[in-house]
């Protein structure tokens, strides 16, 4: 989901009312890597859960 939002131009620098950005709020290492690197391809494969993977 995060990769789709970024691909479609979501502004990941926006902050909520308390001053937190998505980077501040995420505790998922794969999502953090994605947000910090700005490259969807770097993390996309590792973000797929085993039950979502197609065989």
C-alpha cells in the first residue's frame, strides 16, 4: 500500500497535528527503508508477506 501511495505522488513529508511525519510514526523496518530511500523497488520484494506471494 505504501508503495502505491508513493508511486502516485503522496507527500511523505506531511506532518500530523502533533508534528509527526510518516517516518516518525512507522515502526516497520521495511516501510522505513522505503520511505527513507525513496526507492520502491528496494523494499517491495521484502514487503510481500508469504501468504500474499504467488507461486
